């Protein structure tokens, strides 16, 4: 039973570290404030039908 608990906790730690790595990588590579420079917002709002 102890081996099962240690294994589950170990996998949770590894998956958590992988998720944190991916979030950190995506935050560094996807800069959202550049999007307005590349594609500026339109001045007028368009109505969707």
C-alpha cells in the first residue's frame, strides 16, 4: 500500500513539474502585448448577424 501511495505522489509531482514547465514556456514564447502591434484593433465595432 505504501508503494502505491509513493508512486501516485511521485507521478503527481512529475506531472505538476511538467505542467509548470509548459506554462512557463508558453508565457515566455507567446507575448500577448505584441499582438496589437502586428494586428491593431479596428476602430469601429462590427455587428455579427
